[in-house]
C-alpha cells in the first residue's frame, strides 16, 4: 500500500461524503488520524477537511481488499497535497511562515543518516530521525537561522531522506521528486565517498557544542563556504586566526629562509613595500576541513604562508583549491 497507488478521484469524493456524514471527530477516530496542522482539502462550497485523513480513507475506497492507509504509512504535508492536486482537488497550506532552505551542514547530516540506513528508510517515528531533528534545531540556533514553528521536525527530516532517493541508482527513480540543487550538489560530492561523508558529519556534530556560544558570523566575509558546510568553515577560520600559532609559523619561515614569501606566487611584502610590509603575510590552514575537530592541536606544518591575493583565491569558491592547484593556475597565467 502506498500513496502513489491512489489514482481515483471518486475514491476521494466518497471519503469526503463519509467525513460529512460522521463529522470530523468521529471520522478521524475511525481511521486513526490526528487533526491536520493546516493542510486542508477545500471542497467547492469552501468547506475544509483534514487532507491526510481524507487520503488515508480514500485508499480504502479504491482498494477495498487492501483497506485504508494508516497515518504512519505515508507522509502528510506536501506529498499529500501534491497527490490531491493531481486528482483535481484544492488544498490549502498552513499559514505559518515557511522554513528556510536546508543548509549544506544540514544536508550532510541528513545524507549521512540516509547512507547508514539504506536500503531501509526510517520514518518520522525512528529515534535517529527524531534525534537529528533535535540536533538541527541546535544547529540553527548557533548559525542565526530564523526557523518557523515546524522547523526541521521529524516529518521534515524523514521527507528529506526521501528526496535523496531520487539520486540513488539503487532506488530506480523512487522518492520525492521535488528538491533543491543543493541536495544534488551534496550527493555528487559525498555519495561515492562514504569515509569523507562520515568524517564531515562527525566533525560537524563535534563542533556544535564548541560553537554554541560563539557570537561570530558563519563564515566571515570573503570566504566561500567549504564543501563540508559553514560550521567546519568556521573552525577552519579559527585555526587560521590563532595569533600565537601564526607568529610561530612566521618565525619558522624566517629562520629557514630569512624572509616571508607567499608559498604560491613567491610574493614578498617586505621587498615590495619596505618597512611597511615587514612581517606581513597570511596563514592558510591546509588540513582537510572534514578532518577538523574542536580542541585538536594545529601543527605548524598544517599552516601555509600566503599573500592576501592567493589566500583569497583559495577560498573564493567551492571547491577550495589546494596549494598545488593554485600553483598550477599561477604557472599557466
């Protein structure tokens, strides 16, 4: 039994007739549904009916041998509304403010959950879905997201897992067809690299308690968000702005070379600007973002000395460039 199997508008009409005959309270009790949270089917006279309960009962009218769909057997909200609209009915959506689009961090965590459970797909009652819903609300608080009342609830998380199914070759086109370009991007980067996905998801989860009371922006200006999301971009920036570590890295270079050169283009601020440029250079943290952990010690060898231009070019867009990739661009030019 599945929502997609419902194809007969007359089955919905018969469900509506029964709703009118029994009344809302008795109809919902009979089929085991709670009242709608704003998703209402509207008939030609402007009367409202709980959309998910109507769909559940209609399945039983079209397929008497299979019976009605239980509340736990399909998703309410958009999937139910889409099916009713396909059958020619009008559905009103909740009046509450819409939730913001999923961030890359959130999608990485959802994809990690998806990959750990496929070919099974947990529903909104699954403890890991509920836990992720709670965690995403913590994540929103530290990234200054302004959530609506239903922000990343368990139903929304379970539906997001269904969105990933459409990219999965093993699912042969199953899942929810609507989604965002960001979902496709995250799938393309991480789906074939489970170790990187697991590492990124773990790093994000570990970083959140550290950053929950950090008032700084995510990320700071001039830096494109890393492929692993803005939480780990933030940790990356913290490493690059550790004054004591940066000064130690500069001293190491001065002892070895007698000067501070950009390790990509060889630019020397002191040679170009004299005394004003003395000691001026930036540090780039070269360790993969997905491997960053709060509290982990940064080694001097993890830091690369770069001029401001080269540093900005590395961070200018996704995916970030490695030092070797940047050097190749400079040589070509």
